[in-house]
């Protein structure tokens, strides 16, 4: 007896295939590659820019070393970058800012990544804007971005993401900006914690070197949001 197997896969509309492929791409690159090898429809859907925009990029420590040498892998990442993949935009923005020293280009790329909801890009952008001493409007915009991250509880995680990218991707090449007294965000003469954040950061750093419990907590207990921003400016410029 002959059993005939009939598939309706050819009749699935392309926009449905794209939606499926986007969902798979947000899981991992490996999942996307596996799906694209199943049939022509999945392969064609995987060529869409929106798929390359959506694909989940693994952290540096989880990226196979040979990807940077493989021509096919390089073409794939070039496509993702051209499509405006938020994670790759964020990483390239850090490269522009702290290796190539192209501040305008780097901030523009951070703005693009932030507009997609990328928290770590938003954190880096807030830090760079608060370091501005020549533009109070931009400095206030940076503080507002920081307020949003602080309210969402995303500051520490975003700082860790920046640290991971900068130290693992380009060890020894990063040049972070210097922080001076005029970069201080808190300007209230009535604030009891104003001006103390460099000391608190130094205390936490030294405690971390001793593996002391006093290394934990950052400045979350400080009631002044501007002083907390000053603490994170210290943490940001000392990332590497």
C-alpha cells in the first residue's frame, strides 16, 4: 500500500513565514539557520531585512571565535548591521566612541539603538550626554534617560552589558573619557550627598578588591537621583 503525504507548506503566505522566522531569529542565530535549512520558503523568508534586524546576537563570551574569520558569517553580520540590528548598532557605537574616538557618530548610533528600546544603549547614551559640559539641554536629556533606567531597575544590568562588551571585545584598546569636577550632575546646595559619590565609588571599588560585602549596593540607597547619576558616571568612565 502506498501512503501519499500531502503538505500545505507551499500555500502559507510569505508574511506568515516572515513572522515565524522573526520569532525564531529572536531565539538565536543557530535556530534561524536551522529553520532556513528546512525549506525554500523558510530560506527566502530569512533573507528579509526585518529578520536581520530582529536576530538575537550572542554576547561576546558566547560567540565562536571562528565567526570573525568565516566569510559567510561576516556577510551575515554585515546584513544585520545594514538592517540596523540594535545590538550590533550598540556595539559599533561603543567602538566609535571609545576606540575610534568619533563622538558624533557614536552618539548618533546610540540614539538609533536607544529608539528601539535597547537598555544598554540607553544607559551609554545617558552617560555620554551627562558628561557634556557645553550643552545643558543635552545634559538634562541624559539625566532623563537615566531616570527612566533607574525607575525600571535597569542601571546595574546595563552597566554590566557595557563592561562585558568593552572588556571582552577590545581588551586594552578602550579609551574611556575623563571625568572632571564640572561633570557633576547634582548641583543642589541643600543636597546632603552632593559631591560624595566619587568617594563612595572608590570605597566600593576598594571593597570589591578585598572581596568585602561592602562592595555591593552601588548607590541605590542614595535618595538623590542626581547623586546616583554621579555615582554611575564614575562607574561608567572606569569600566575597563
